[in-house]
C-alpha cells in the first residue's frame, strides 16, 4: 500500500540551497527530515516549513564527525521513518593558498563533503534497493569540473562527489533508483563567509546566483530523472569550456576569478 506522503531527508537544510530545496519539496507535499548542526536553526526552519502543511522532523548532528553521520540513519530508523528521497547537500570550503590553510579544517571538510555523503548514501541506498524505488540528489558544483586554485581541497572534494554520483547512477539505473548531481556555480549563500572567502574576486566583483533558482533546477532535474544539471546559462558555458580546454588553462582562469582583491584599491 502506497504511503500518502513521502519523506525527503536533506542535509544542510537550514540555509542556502538546502533550505530552498526543503521549501520546494514541502510546497510539493513531501514530508521533511532536516539535518544540521545547530538546534536553534533547526527549530526556526521547522517553524518556517511547517506552514506548508507537511511534517518536518529535525535531527541535530555534526556531519564533520563520522560517527554522527552513521547516527543520522539510526535516528531516522528509531523514528520509524522511511526516506524516499535523500538530498546530500551539506558542504563547506576553505579559501587560501594550500600552503597557508589549516590542514585540520581541510580534513574536516573532506569528512563533510565526501565521507558523510558516502555514509548516508550507503545506508539509505540499501532500503531503496529493497523497495525498488528511491531518489538521491547530490549537490556537486561546477567546481567539480575544474582545478581550483585558492580552493584546491574544495574543488577536489566536489570532483569526487561528481564522479561518485555518475558511477552510482550507472550501477543502480536498472533498479528503480534515480541518482542526480546538481552543479551550482557561485551562489548567494553563507558558503563564502564560512570559507573566509569574502575578499575573493568572485565575491567582490562577480554576480552570485539565486539559491532558489538553483534549488528549482535541482528539483526538476531529479524529478525528470536526469543524470546531472548545471544551474545557470553562464555556468553551463564555463563547464562546456572546462571540458574542452587544457586543465592548465582552466586552472589559470579559475585562479584569476578566485584570487584576493585589495578592498582599498579594488585591484588585485
């Protein structure tokens, strides 16, 4: 017997693209499980999204911690919830030349962007395969398609996410499971603040994309069963160019976009 309302689990669902995805799913009648670190942010998000007439469950876990990533699945099972759609959206970066950045923070970013995503995907995929249905949306990035000076570790993690998503999609394509990658460009979220990147050229001089538009692109791509979607025409052009130009040229171009800007003079 088909359940009346399906559940979507979204990591990093209290702000940015994750919150906008949660809003879209709620508007379309999906119950939500929102995962984030901050209990206050979770409660505020629950109050906001409950207005759409859906159930909103919250789970406060720190996905920088391997054990807590496993605990998300255990808590979902303890609440007797079946996850029909998994959205691996949580992610962070760190700005600066690799020689200057904090290795411990970078290892935490690798844990969040890669390990937590793999853990959650593995856990919930088992149930999807047993049912013969389910959807997974992984927030990748156009960073996955280009070497990223000043964000070398972040770009590397997103390259993993993109490759992993495409490989998993192939493995389960005949098992009733949809796996889709969402590739945003520079988007107007708290990402740049958390990455200590507010002085970068891309933030100071660039045009940041609307997270609501990015979320809509990801939602519709997942519902269509697409393998991936690059959000935004400008980003589509950048990815197309990255696919045909030498990596060295692409890295130089990315370095120019991401290098610091002197606030006083407006020059590099």
